[in-house]
C-alpha cells in the first residue's frame, strides 16, 4: 500500500472512533495535530499568546463538533481541523477588529531548514532569500498569504486546502499559482 492510502485508511479509522465519541482517539488527534494547528494560527495571527488561546479554542470547537454532529461532512480529519481553525481566526478578527499580520518566526523560535548538501555560500544566499520572502509575505492579499501558508508551511494537499476553503481543487490550484506569482513579483 502506498503511504497516501495508509494515511487515508488510518484517518478513516480515527474518524470512525471519533464518530463514536471516543475521548482517547480525540486526545491522540490533539497530540498529533496541536503543533501544526498552532503553527497555522501563529502565522496568521503573529502573536504567541493569542495563537495559544485560539489553538485551545479550535480543539474545544472540534470536540464540540464531534459531540454535536455526525462528522459525515468531514472528508479528512486534518481538513476538518484546519477548517475550524480558519473559521476561528476569521471570527477572531471580526470580534477584535485587529489587522492581520504574518510572521514566519519570532526571536525565540526561529525556523531553520538544514540542508547539509548546501555549501556555506549557498546557505547565505538561501538565508537572504528566505528573509526577503518573509519580509514580503505580509504584503500579499490575505487570500494569497493563507494559501501559501497552508501549502508550504503546513504542507497541506490541494484537496485539503479546497475542503478547508470551500473552493474547488482547480480554483485552489489557480489561487496558489497567482499567490506564488504575486510573491515572486514582490521579491524580484
């Protein structure tokens, strides 16, 4: 079996357990997903305390959703969590009226990607390029920034992004293409 099929089968098993309101299954989902959801929220919010609060709220909403609904509308568990996260962030901004900021790291928790095959000169170029991209990301439209974060930061598939955003896979592909082009124009 391919890894994708194994993951889908595992996801369906967990969804089945959650449909029967299995608390242990939810705790396992929480443990496996909390860091990814926090990272998604943090990149959208840019504030650690608010991101922690919203992440907790997202999992509480997910548990309530599981308790109150049949989960028949959930294609994947991951997509369900990101959909709840996205809607919670939207609600947060509606209530607070804050301007959206994005940050790829903060001073305490730098994101480092280590590629040992790159020589030091190339690494300096990559760091300069990453800093440039990070500085330009907040300048993108919210829609573009969101799809870039979901695809490249949180490593979601086009299908998952489509499910989360309520758009077709084709629309997401076009949106991602436009977002990358807009980012490229800002960087070049």
